[in-house]
C-alpha cells in the first residue's frame, strides 16, 4: 500500500502577512523576457531561432532564512547550547533529527497569546495515548493555522513556554514545530505581559530553552489539522546554508 504524503509547508510568496524585517521579494523572469539572455551563451543564436522565441524561466529571491516554512537551528536562539557548548548552525544539524515519527498536539482551543505549560503538554499526550520516545518530532497545532495569509497571523495562536519546551526536550525530543509565526507566544501578547511585570525572562522563553538543551523547531507550518494525532513520520530536512541560523524546509508528513 502506498503511503500518503501531507504537505506541511506554506509557499514563499510576495503577498503575505507583515513580517518584522521585511517581506519576501520574488522577481519572476518569464520565457519571452529571457530569450535575449540565452543568445549570449551561443554565438550566432538569434531569438527567432528559439521555439516560440522563448528562453528560460527563473526567479530571483531576496528573503530572510526565517520567511516561509523553515527550521530554526540552536544558533538562532543563542550563541551557546547544552549548558555552554557552541550552538550548532543549520548546516550542522544532525540529519537523523529531521526524519522521525511525529505526534500532533492539538492546542487550537487555547486563546491567542496563551503560554502552554508542561501540564498542558502532559494532558494532551495522555488524551491521545502517546508516550514520547527520543527524537519524536512534536508538532503543535494552534489557532494560528487557520489565520495563515491573514494580516493578523503573527498575533494569532498560543505559544510554547519554557517549562513546556523543556518537558519535551528532557524526554529526548530534538525537533518540534508549530503552525504559528513563532514557537513562543506572539510578541504583542508577550510585550503586554512584560509591561505589566517587568520580567524579561518572559521574552522568547521557549526559544531560550535551547540554551539548556539544544533543539530545532519548525515555524510557519501549514495543514496540521489534516494530520492524525500520531502514526506518521515527518521529513523536514533544511536547506544547507553555511553558518546560518535557519534553513527553509519542505516539511512533509508521511502516513503509512
């Protein structure tokens, strides 16, 4: 029986939600516009010699490694991991982390800005009847998934707190994922809590857990609601960018 493949990635596109640091910039070069460029490589070739006067289609892209569906390396969170070791970059992430059994935690009922606790994670694992194994890939399905492409996407969904993240990492999880803009709660909600408390440890607390135990997470996943709670594998190999903090990935779930 052939496996079922579920695409968990969102496309890179020019139109999209606001992004700190700027939007994607994709320039499309179509066949007719590039015919002259093809003639430069072949002496004596004229555009009229080409089928339908067409050259080659290609694109030029200017974007951050954190645009679109991407895998964050521990180096993104801090310069160190595992209690003081040099944090690894995306080209150093072990490939066996990126192809493992997956489990989906359904947190869509949590309100926007809610910070998930270890107790919440344990309760959801109990509900679906799953005991974590080392290297399981844990995907968090939030309310942000339904807002993909909307103007308020970056403000939507719950986030994973420090204790929830460490709860997963201490059981051997090394790759996690979310359909939200960030693994942490949306910044607009964290900023409010920081104004109220003055507690800087609330800022990026889920990411910063990687200082204690190095891990990767996938952000801006799509289509998580199409997955079962368990019984699938996740493939999320990142583009190999030397010394980078993240790499784009075509994340896919494979259901036997």
